[in-house]
C-alpha cells in the first residue's frame, strides 16, 4: 500500500535525452521567390561561411520567368519603335499616330516597364539572361546549413522549400544571449516537457 501511494503521490523526476544544436537565436530559412531549378551555388559557400547582405548565394532558372521577361521585353521594343522619339501629345508623327494611339502606346509602355522592373526587384531576375534569378542573403550572417550543396544543386525547388539556414550574430563581439540550444524532442514527449 505504501509503495502504491508513493508511486501515485511522489513525483518521479522527468529525465530525457534529446539531440540538439547550438544555434544563433536570430536565424532565418531562405526560400525561393518562385519555382525554379537550382543551376549554380556560389563557390566557396559552406557551413559556417560568412555572407554579406545582398550577396548572391545561388542562381535558379525558371522557364515561366523566361517567357514573362522575353514577352515584356518584346512588347517594350515594339512600343518604343511605334512611338516616334520626342513625339508629344497633340503632334502627329511620320508614322501617322493620333493622340489617342500615342497615349495608349505610352501607357502600355510605362506599364510593361514597371512590370519588368517589378520582376527584377521581387525575384532578383537577371534581365540580360531571361529566366535566371538569384537568391541573395537578406542580412550579413553565417550559413548554418551543412549539406545544402549536395541537396539542392540541379534540383527543382518550390516557393515553400527551405534552401538554406542563415544565422545573424554580431561578428565583432559575440554575446551569449545571441545563442540558444535547439533540442529535437519526439512529439510523444512534448506534453510531458511542457508540463514539467
């Protein structure tokens, strides 16, 4: 009876082993801005490599992006040739465009230029090589992923696929508060750990 009461009322210390890593508390997974095939990873990048803000980490290719860029570039060229250089609203050029056609062509040209600029800004698209775009480092930091080169090169990735983990720490003076231990605890033990 005493043993049963002891098992019921005396708490047994919760001890558990779990694999873990020491990682910067401020870290982010990089994702592709659109679906594409990983063509190239910048040489020299490896785990614990330092990267600067805006550094191109990898180059991807998307055939849909190539179609979009080529289509916009073609439309822009056609509209530029349609408009006579220096022609203003109210004038009639050699090509016989009236005011309405000039306004319509000018608006379409501005719209296509903005769309092309947006593709370049949103996806880091290389307009000289339609379809190619880069993934850049959002801030200066260190690469935490170890096997990204083997896992990604030549593979087609989607927007939700994590490409690389980058941690952000002060390179001059690292503080203990910038780091944390990340443990991998099985889901079945999660409730016990939270209660404890």
